[in-house]
């Protein structure tokens, strides 16, 4: 039986601070959920998570986005986005045109085909997320959201302290 990082930390609690155990629990949950979403996207739609994410971001921006805007929203480098965009333009899912305000900057948009697929996939993705969190009550979800917001703020403050 393979043990995840969280399980290993629990076996020797005296060797780990509570904060480390919390980090490992968050990481385990994230890895488990992301892995399942990747598997479902691949099996159901033959699409990767990055492709799905890119199309989902563009679905929220009918006027399109620059590569820089997309990379910020997806929290990846422009280089990672460029390859995805090229493949999706080649497959007819994206359209690339010069910006109306700066012709040197390309703006990417979903084509009609891309928009249809993005909307269809997003609807199914939403049901998968609901399934993965189905054992949490609405109260649990609200409490978890509150605590994660507090956690995010704490991490952001720690980053700011380090940078000053």
C-alpha cells in the first residue's frame, strides 16, 4: 500500500508541526481532486486540463484576451500558453487576431466550435466538482471557504513580509 505525504506525517506526529500537517492535508486534497479531474477530462473528452482551463478562461471573455492576460489568469508562463494556443488555433477551437488598440499584440478568442465545446465541457465539469464535494454539507462548504480565505490571507501576508 502506497502512503501519501499526509499519511506519512500522521505516523510520526512528533516529527511534524501542526502547520506542516495542515499543508500536507491541503496538498493531498488538491492532488487527489486535480488527478481525478485530469482523468475524467481525458477519458470523457480526450482533452488535457491545461486545454480545458484555457478554453474555460476564454469562454468568460467573449471579446478575447491577450496571451499575457490568459497566462496571468491561469497562473502559468506565456511560453506555456503559447503552445496551447497554437494547437487550439490549428484545431479550429481558437481564433487569433491583432488587438484593435495595439496591432502588435494578438488577441485570442474561442471560435463557435470552441465556445460550444467549452460550454458543454464546463457543464459536465461542474457536475464532477459537485460529486467530489458531495459529502460536504452547505454549512461545511461555507466554513471551509471561510477558513481557506483566512489561510490565503495568512499566506499572502507571509509573502509580503518576506518581500519587505
